[in-house]
C-alpha cells in the first residue's frame, strides 16, 4: 500500500462544508469542543490522501473493509439509540449476534455491488438511517420500530412535520464518525476482484449462513417492544430481525378455507350456549367497557393482610344485576394492549409468538371486533384513554378497529383535566366523569359504546410522588411499592362506586363491563408472603394465579346474578354481548360453545375440564384438542388469511 498527498480546490471546499456542519452541530447539541478540530483535521487528512492498494491481495482489503466496517457500524447503531448506562446492559453474546447480522447486510450489498467499499458505504448509510429513525420514533412514541412499522411508514411521514426532532451529542459524534468512515471508503472504492462473480456468490452464501446461524441461535428469544428493551436486551438489529420472524405465522395443521366453512356451517346449525343470564325485554343498552390498568385482587395469590378490611370493598360487594368473577390475562405486569385486543376481538395470545404485541405487529385494515359489531348495531363507538395517543400505536389502531370518536391526553388537547392526577397519571375518576359527560351529551336515540382504558394504576410503584400518601398498608409495612399499589387500587374501587351509583339513577338501560388488564409487577419477596414460594417452583395452577384479574358485568336493569370462577379475557366481549341481549355474530356464537369445553385460555395454557387444572396447549387430548384446533384455525383465518377470510364469521363494518 502506498500513500500520496493530494490537496486540491475541491478538498478545501469540502473542508469548509464539514467545518460549517460541525460548528452547527456544536451550537445545537454542545458536544465536547475538542471534537471540532479533531473532526475537521481528520477529514482534511483523509480527503487529501490517495491510497494505492495492491491488486494482488483483494481478499485482505475486502475483509478489512467489510469486517471492520461491520464492527464499526454496530457500535454506532447502539451509540445512537442508547444512553451509555443502557448501552452497557447489552451482553457481549448479544452484541456479537448483532455484529454478525450487520456483517450479513454488508455481505448482501457486497454481492449486489461487487466493490466492498461501495457495499460498506451503502450498508453503513442504510443502517445508520435505521438507527436514527429508531431513536426519533422512540422519542415520539416511547417504543422502538419493528417490522410492523414498515407498513405504516406513510402515516408516520404524514405526521412527522408536526413534531420536533432534537439531536443529542452522541448522535452528532456518530454523524461525524460516519462522515469520516464514508470518506475513507471513497478512497478504497477501486478495490475489486477480477472474478467478481466468485466473490459475489461467496458473499451471498456467507450472508445466508450468518443469518441462519443467528436466527437459529435466538429461536427462543422474544421480540422486545416496550420502550428501549429491544436495544438494550437484544440489540437493535437483532430485535428488528426477530420482529420480521414474528410477522410470519404459519397456518395450523389441517387448515383450509373448506375447514373454516365447515366450522361456520356447524356453528350456524346449532344453538348457542347460554353462559350468562339475560333480560330478554331489554334491547340496545348503552355499553360502557372499562379496562382498568393493573387492577388486580392480590388475594388470588394468597391471603393479603392490610390495615383496611378490604382493598376493594365495593367491587367485592357487587351482587345485584351482576355477573362477576376472575379472568386470566395473557400478560403480567406489562403489554396492556394484548389484553385490550383479546377483549375486543375474542382472539387469544395463545396462538401468537411469545413476547409479541398485536397492536404493533398484526393489526390489519379491517379487524373484526366488538367495535365493528356495535357499529353494525347502529352504535356510536367511543374510545377514551388518558395518555398519549401514540402509546402502543393506538392512534393508528383505533381507526382500523372502527372507533368513531377517540379521546387521548394529547388529542384533542385539553379534553382531560390534567390537574386531576394521582401520583402522575390521570385518575380513574376523571376518565369515568368524561364518560358520564359524553353520555349526557348524546343525541336523542343515539346508541353509545364506550371503551375506556385507564392509566391511574400504571407501574412506577417504587417512585416518590410529591403530595401522594399511602393509606393502605400491607401488614408487614416493609414493601413500599406494594403499599403504593394497594392505595391506588383502593382509589379505583372508590371511583367505580361513584360510576355505578351514577348510572343506577339513569332511566335508560346501561351495561357496564369492568376488568383489569393484568396484575402489577411488585417486589418479588412480597409474593413469598402470599403463596410461600414467590414466583419460582410453581405448579401450572399456581402460575396462572399471577394472570388472574377481577371482572364484572353490571346492569342498571334487572338481570339475574351469576358467578364465574374463572374465564379469560378473550371471552369477555362475547359475555358482554350476551348480557346486553344482542344478537350474537357467528364467531361469538362459536365462542359460547368453545368456552363450554375450554373455560379459560391464555398465552400460557388453558383450563382442562378433563384434568381439573390448567395444562399446556400441547397436552390437550380428545374433545378439548378438537375445539382448540378449531379455535386456532378460526383465529388464523381472521388474522392472516386475508385472501380466504370467511365473511360470515368475520364481517367488518357494514356499509349503510
């Protein structure tokens, strides 16, 4: 290798451009001042240096460019996305897997472009664009990009102009390093092979092997979609690759369009199973559904002793005109939208990849749900959630589900009274008051369906909040997070009492459905005081107790009371329609029969009547196995077989 100095007019022009860029970023983000002269000096040095590389050893130059570039790019990606303290969390084996995937991208582009330096420029530029996009998307909506976001890129670009994007100092440093890297690669563009088709073929084969090696080694790894967990637990590139994997769901054994038609025909020809008592004289009640954040009865884990007689006395006291009990969710401590989705659609996380989030990965343009059912019954459908519209992509998911009106903390501005907070979240009482206000402002003969998603009881139970006092104390008093949680859950009970009391006095029929989305994640030692084991070494039934949440369906008109010891969230929308005396759509009619054989199902397993306990899905036999297979096929037809989706089972919103 020979080096020559060659400073021309264009080099000085580019030097000026880079200096202006560096000064601009210094003024914007205040990176260390010494970086400015270092960057300008290195840029001028590289741009004015000509390198003569030996044609006899192109493999060595190619290896240095591609392997060295891959390592450099992976470091830059993680630096852009994560703060230093989070960057340190990523384990070395995960970092290696990310580097191998970056190397695969380099090799694919090497196979396409022939010249390794061109491949390095293209790969680094593309991956850095992804990294910066991920960072700005996280700032915008507080979770990272996945493969599912590719389908919504148009929506994202359409609203991007409404938001400000602020670069951080790490980003400025990475931009300058990237400029130096690309400038260096430009000097190496001449490196090529005489037999370029050989190296292209080898690059393609090696890239394929690397991808297979990494993906097979991470087959059990979950895609992380909450905040920045994807980048600091899996690494950004690997997490994105896992989201691509999760996007492809294979058809279950025995699946065909004919099999779906047979299930539909069998369902039509038989009577629905009545799971809850109905008042046949009442038609078209106002339906209010409340999914309450982290609302749980910890007594399902073991005897809970506190300084009050009951943490949720009103909910426990409900008897008249009430169906109540416990439902198993598919999530614990997080991933609220999966519970939301299970309720609204009647589908189950049991047949989706572990760790997936439906709102971010699997919602298409016309998902059938209780929302579309209510619209087809002539209802105005209203969603209320006192938090950011972009949270879990609700601002794009809710219109697809068919909501007519959507109210968030930030859209429309000022809808919720932001002075009514507990800790730092809008209170349940404030959300319930807004539902009452909308009910009172409805037009004559307007039918209303509400879906309210609360925020009051959200995690962060160990944090200190000014003006917040814990007045419900667990007997030992030593678990501050538990005391905080019990206090806010008690406030929810008070808000529910106020809501029910109001609608008791309303003359027209009202049905209120209430359930928790999942249990809170609390101090692990606290759980030992309840069940004697904590969260380890549990039987299947003991483990499922951590997924149980209370629910009730109350009406302000006369209905027979009922107790359901255990159901699951995917069945609650069918119970809602049954209790409200609505004509059941075919899929809900199927569910009335399914829950007669499979009383409860979630991502961990199902309750087997034959065995008298919860078991894993793959342990099912006999009639239970047949019904589970039918359910899985219907869900696949509903969600993934767009070409053959059965319109009788899964209609969307009817044209009026």
